C-alpha cells in the first residue's frame, strides 16, 4: 500500500517536472557580481528549469540542516536518557543476580490425584459438574 501511495505522488510530480523542463529550455545567465552588470566576473549560464531545480534542492538541503541543528537538544537528551536506562538495566540485572541465590527453594505440595485446583476434577467452586 505504501509503494502504491508513493507512486501515486511521485509519478504525477515527475510528469509535472518533465513538462516544466520541456517548456522552459531557454538559457538564462545568473550573475553573482553586483558591480559589473554588463560584463560580470562571476556568472553562470544554464537552462531556467535546471536553475529552479538546483535552487529548490539547495533550499531542501538548507532546511534539512536547519532542522537537524535545531533538534540537537532533543538528540542529546535522548542519548542521555538511553545511557541512564542502560545503567539502570545493568543495576537491575546485578540486583537480580544477588537476590536469586538468597531465595529459598519454594516447595510445592503434592496434589492428590483426582483433585484439581478447586476440588474434585470436573467440578467448579460450587461443586457443579463441568
């Protein structure tokens, strides 16, 4: 079901992107020199669709980095809590190991044959036949 939903979203998105790329094939010049507009020292000429796709990808990467840096507090707290839980599990295992030999063997009384948990086999607490 998940693959179907992914395909339901990805295929139309790919078709829209392909249509956009075919419709916007003309080249544009992007200048990074604000002082020399006529002859820029640093400029790139590429198709418009490629420029927009690269800018969108750069935005996704920048947003992902911002979220990752913003969540560092929660990741640090999760690591600290995991270490505390691991230490507590270790202490619990040690305490269980120490108390296990100290327990006396529980003695089970033999159950007479023909008698169940509630009395005679085949009857409940009120002695009704099962």
